[in-house]
C-alpha cells in the first residue's frame, strides 16, 4: 500500500524526489501520511479534492484486498 501511494504521488507531481510516505500502524488500521513539496499540493489534491479522493479510493481498495483498513492523510 505504501509503495502504491508513493508511485501514484510521484507520477502526479513536478518534484517526485520530494515525495515521501510515512506509515503508522494502529491496532485495526494503517495511517499513510503523504508529504509533497508545497508547490505540488494542488496537483495531489486536485480540483475540489477529486484527485485526492481517487488516490484514497485506490489505496483503500488495495488495503481491502489484504483485509486491512487504511487512512490516507495529505500533509505538508
């Protein structure tokens, strides 16, 4: 899941070397913290959050396939 999120984010931004994903394990869920460069925030979020919603949907589907629950947070 972490690798999927990293690959998706790097494909969207202008500065792929500044993309990082931190994984925080919980009891029943996993939190993935996505960090991108300040000027790339708009590209990851998209108009009205459509790209962010699509990224979350893809990662949640991959997590459900593995029987896990995941939350994607986009932070700067």
